[in-house]
C-alpha cells in the first residue's frame, strides 16, 4: 500500500498521466530511429554530391516545410482529436523513411523531407495541445520538462551509435541502416499511439479557421513572446545546420566525436530540465525564458571563439539553451484559448517558421565568404531577440 502511494506521488510530481505516458513511449521510439541519422544529414548530402549552397537550401527547405505544416497540424489536432492526428502524422513520416531508403540522389532525399517532417512538424501543436488538455496550469511546465527530457534521451544515445555506423560501414551504408531502423521504429510508434491513447478531448468546431481570427485570439503577451522568439531562432537557424561541418571539416573531428558532443549537449539539457520546470511552475516563466534566449545567443559565438580542445564547452552552452524551453512552451499553452488551442499553437509556430526560413540559406551564403560568419551573425541576431524580450514589461501574473 505504501509502495503504491509512493508510486502515485511520483506520477503526480512528474505529471505522468496516462496519455503523457503513451506520448513518452512514442517520442522515445521515434527519436531513437531519427537521431541515428538526422545529425549527419548535411554530411550525407555532401557525400551524394550536394554543394554547400544546396545544403543551405536543404536547411531552408526544412524550415519551409516545418513552417507550412504547423498550422495544418494544429487544425487537424482540433478537427480529428489528438490521437488520430498524431497517428496520421507518424504514418506520413514512415512513408518518408521508405523514400530515403529507395534513393541515393540528394534531390530526392530532400524531397523525402516533405514526408519525414510530418511527425516532427505537424505533431508539435497536437503534442502541446495534448499536454495542455491533460495537465493543469500548475503542472504544465513539469509536463513539458518531462516530455523534453524523454525526447532528448535518444539524442544522448543514438548520435554516437549513428557515428559508429558511419565509421564502420561508410557514410552512405551507415545512413541507410539508420533509415531502416527509423522506419521500423515509426511502425511500432503507429501501433502504440493508435491503440493506447485515451482520446477524451472533444473535436472542436473548425469551420472558421481564418488566420486573422486566430491571430486576434492570441493575447498581446503571447504576440510579444513570438516576436522575440523569431529573432532568437533566426540567429540559431543561420548557424545550426553548419555546426556539423564546423566540427568535422574545420576542427577535423570524426563523426563519432561529433556524436559524443551532441550527447554531452543533451546530458546538460536533461540535468537542467526538472529543477527549472519545478521553479517555473512556482516562481513564474519569465526568468527561465530569458536564460534560454541568452544561451541561444551565446552558443554560435562560443563555437567560433573556442579552440579545438575546448570545443566541448560550446556544447555545454548548447545544452543550457534548453533550461527555459519548458517554461516558454507552458506559457504558450497557458495563453492559448482552449477551444482553439491547436490552431493558436500552430499559428505561433507558423509565424516563427516563416521568419526563420531564409536563415539557413543566408548562413550558406556567409559560409562561402568565411566559415565563421554564420555563427558570428547568428549570435548577434539571437542577441537582438534577447534584448527585445528583456526590455518588455513582465506579465503581472507570476505564473504566466
């Protein structure tokens, strides 16, 4: 009896409701497959004959697809319910993995992104809405923290394994093994989500879905957060896709060493999640959001400033970028009207994505003039977002 009570207390503390547990299982298996290969995709495209500009275009294309999928993902989450929408997005992603396996042309690999991103992009509003539906306001930061930790467990484990596959089997063969594993795991996640979610959320009236109406339903405080977030992410996306090339090409690290750096980044992120979420639910979201924006600005600058033997410190900074992410996500859900929650979240990420679409391509152009320029200007752009948000007045509601 005492053991049962302790288990219940642990589940309550970590906000582990039934649907959250199913979501965590899906995130784990999908993430383990995806993280075997996704960090090495720029290098894979390079091996298939893509130029630096083409790789930059791939990054921008990902941003376009990610952006355009956000609002439809939110609309489907409101229309179909969270369970059916999440299962559908996983099926579409599995088709993309199959396409990856069937081609060795970089143009078709990029085209496969249209399918693969259905999970990571379309599912985001549905996942946010599911957490918002399931958990009370006082538990949402913890819910997002647990979700974020579990989502990053594969990032700790899988990139070194992916690097090992590439080193042992060669770049192309190793990537194909990663694609095959990702497909198998996606099929398992489809079964898990289609059979075990309790989809008690009523479907919403989605007849009137004009974007201007949804925009007016976003409170001013959410619009302010969105503006700062756009600047921060523009800087981050200008540099992010070139991090693997900076580490492997410029610092002459191996793919296995790069995978280890990613694992270090995720360990740092995981360590900070729970205490930050606990405090954000009690002290307010604002300080943690500011801290996250500050580390986003610092990461690309530290990459170019640090010598090779200290490069790991840049990935410690990268891990610290996540300290305020549960607070930021919880604030979005807090401020999104329940009846339109999926669509408001989808519109938030649609706008943020539109703002960041040019960033990777701009990074590719800068890379041609000097490998450090995407990181320097990316850090400056993120600093502007931090400054903008820091100058905004705090919300009167301390838990907002």
